[in-house]
C-alpha cells in the first residue's frame, strides 16, 4: 500500500515566500519508492502583496512547484484588504475565500501544518 504524505505550508508574511517555496520543492524531492507526496501553500496577510509582482526567481519556483503537482492558494479576504483584484494574479495562483478556514479544513483532513 502506497503511503501518502500531505504538507500544508502557511505563508503569512511576504518575506517568507522564498523559504516556503523552497521548503515545498525540497519536500517533493524526498519522495521514496511507494510514497505519494502532496504539498499546498496557503497565503494570507501581507504575503499576498508580493504576488502581483513576483521577482523572477520566486515566480520560477512557484511555477515549478505547480508543475510538480503542488498548489498555491491566496486568501480572497487578504486580496480584498490590500485591494488586489484576482485579475492581476499570475496563473500559478488559485484562491480560497478565507485562508483561516482553508487551513483548518486541510488540517482536519490530515495535512501536516508548517509555518516557515
């Protein structure tokens, strides 16, 4: 039987994107035979302000994460608070209505929470 490990990374500050993304990519590289690794990043607070103008290195890492099967969600409440329309977001981002609810739901479903 294949083992499934599910990592939930919470990005709550714009300065933490780089480490969060690198942690996610490094986690996916550790898959052992018979393991399925999944990773989700959920961002809220001022971290969403860095998402409309990602620097090239961050954008490339986020794009690679999505290509490797990861998901990246931004909090719609935070986007509204910082007056960022969803139309300004690069294609690597999805959204959730409220990050706090998504964080609770993922943990309830067995995802391991990490906040870098």
